[in-house]
């Protein structure tokens, strides 16, 4: 079972991807998790100043799309390709109804199997009060939560992207499945620390195939700390394609052969790629 746990059908650079591109990239995997995507607002005005209307206080720093529209768009897509695709719903805990009743109704009606949060883009602390209420609902409904906290653009809040902020969440909700997106870029070591500390925290090993040295350091750090079993394979499509990511992970040992550097057994890396992420996260196939 090869599962790509991190893909999008929209991005900051491409508002609506051609479905054929996404399907082609997913052809090499058995299942593909698609995260509901939000598009950043106009972060900077023409004078170069931060848009205070958007970022002055905690507010939804998204495009004109509503949460309902974003999730409905995703639901229609994954339903069309339901043999391959699994969707995670976007929720903004600052403004959306985070009750068990509403989240259950929304996810069941739309056929979505998890939740994705954009703390950095949507400008909220991962452990603020309303967000903690959301985790309580997600835990009760057995919905995994994917933290897509990589700061995007000048308007992203770097302070809310730090993985160690999820320590309180993991402690408070030990039965909640937590996925740290993109290994918590740029705070990789914090992510590895979380993985060693909490049984319910996993990390999405989506890498940039061209950044060989970066890939090596991320993987060797996880291997040395004994948390390779907590890594989930992801591509972060459209940022990269699953095939290229797999080749990069499986091939970096060869690139450093003869350099007298520590190596990670190919079988261990293969184990990450072939991990049954759906079973691990409690998602029905």
C-alpha cells in the first residue's frame, strides 16, 4: 500500500489544477489524500505595507471562498475519483462552527475523512481556546487533523508554524491522530522531538526532490532518533510529484556513497513509502 498523504488540487500559484495533472501524478500510488486548500488574500498592498484589514487581528486570511465552498469543491472532486482519492476538510476554528454536531454533519455529508488546519495562513495559535474545542470534537469523531502550517507568503505567521506548539495539543488529546505537514518546515528538529514524545503524532515526509542535502538531513535525523515508523509518505503536489519524491528518497544513499556519511537502510525508507497510512490514521478505505 502506497499512500500519498499530502496533495492539493489548488495552490497559491495555481487556483484550479487540471484534474488530469493530479490524476497522472497519483497514478503511482494506491491512495491519495487531498487536502482542502485555501488561497491567501492579498497580503501586501501596493505600497508594500501589510494589509492591516486582513492581518490586524485574528481573522480569516483566505480568499473570498467560504469554508463551505472550499469543502464542497473538494468533495465533488474526491467523489468523482473515490477509488483513489480521500478528502480532508478545511476548518477555520476562529469563525466556523466547531461543535461535534456540525463537524460530523459536514464531513459525513461531504464524505471527507479528516481535517486540515492552516494555523500560519489563517493566523491563530494551534492551542488557543476555540482550536482546542475543535480538537475535542475531532477526537470524539475519530477524525485525524493535518497541520499545514508552512508559512506561505509575507502574510504567513511564522510564530504559529512552530511544531512544538502542538505539544500541548498532543498531551491534551492523546487519542487524536495528529499529522505535522511537511515535517514542520522549517522547524524539522522540533518535529522529530514531537515524534519521539507522542504516540499519536505523525509527520508527513513530503520532500523537495532537488534539495538532496536537505532531504538527507531530515531523514538521517529521524532515523537516528528512531522515529522512521512515524513518518508518512507525501508529495505536497503540485509542489512535487510522488514519483520524483520516491526516487529522491530511495536514491540519496547512492549520491552520498563514498562520502563517509551515515546511511539509512533502503528497506527502512521503503517502509515509509509503503506504509499503510489509512490504517494508521483509522481511515476507512
